[in-house]
């Protein structure tokens, strides 16, 4: 059973990965803050927002697993079973998608990502490009969500 600990505590690995990604963003922003100190507050807000919102679904997953309502991460591939912890996880994801739309389209989030160098890698995109990529990513997530609800994913035997 010890070989399956990773499946029971996957959410902790996801939290660690989110922290690592946030620290990477913070490290990349330091050079830009030195060049333009007036951007420091925006980078700080983004860093803490990334940590909070990026970890929210993993903490919801962790609560479900640690309280015993969900045996492993594989239960999250079967939302059709109606487990309230699994449905709460999907609700948190959907809420984040909606908040992402609000931030990018109504709160100048796409402009923010362009105005704060180092948050995105590669050539500087346009606001329309950022919004388009986000829409495509969410569309992929919605398709995955629908498939998990309609497909009868086999139960993992632990």
C-alpha cells in the first residue's frame, strides 16, 4: 500500500509545484523590479494571488482526501459518481475559470500580463492573443470535464 501514497497525497505534490512556479515567477520578476521599482507592488500582488488561487483547487482536493471522503486522486476522474468532495473540486475549478475570464476581460488582466515583464515567457503577446489562448485552454478544460462526466472511467483498485 505504501507504493500508492503518491496517489493519496498527490494534492501535496500539486501544492509544492504551485509554490515552485510562484517562486520562479518571483525570481524572474526581481530584475524587472530593480529596473522599475514602481512595479514592485503589482508583482507582489500577482505572486500572492498566484499562490492563493493556484492552490485553491489542490487544497479542496486535499480536504476531500484527508477527511476520508475520497480515497485517492483517481476518484476525481469519476465526477459522475456524485461524490460531494469531487464535485466541490470541479466547482472550484469552474469558479477559477470564471474568475480568470473576469480578470482578463474586465479587470485588465491581459494588459497587466503585458505591462509586467517576466510573468509570461517568450515574445510579448498581444492582449487579444492572451485572451484567445485562455479561451482555448478553458475550452479544453470544459471538454475534459464533459468527458469525465459522460465516460465511465474505470475505478482504480485502491
